[in-house]
C-alpha cells in the first residue's frame, strides 16, 4: 500500500509540474499585448490548468489520506 502512495505522489507531481510549466509559458501572452483577464480566460480553456488542479488533488490525497495499518 505504501508503494501505491509513492506512485500516486509521483504521478500527481508530474501532472502538476507539466501543467504548471505550460501555464508559465503562456504568460508570454501578456508581453504580446494581452491583458490579464484575457489570459485567465485563455488558460481556463486549456487542459494544462486541469492538469495542475488534478495533480494538486492527487498530491494532497496521497499525503493526507489516512492509512489503516494492522497492528
């Protein structure tokens, strides 16, 4: 069971990093003349935003989900 938690932590971390790096790369739209509201509308339609959110949820669950150990 412990290996599943480590695996889910790594998967969540990978999703969060991949999505976060892409969202940071999209910040270049601000230098191209777009305003911040347009940027927020644009990233709300991208899959990378959902990758960050899902990755953060998986990380949180893998860390804080209670374990039932046999004594």
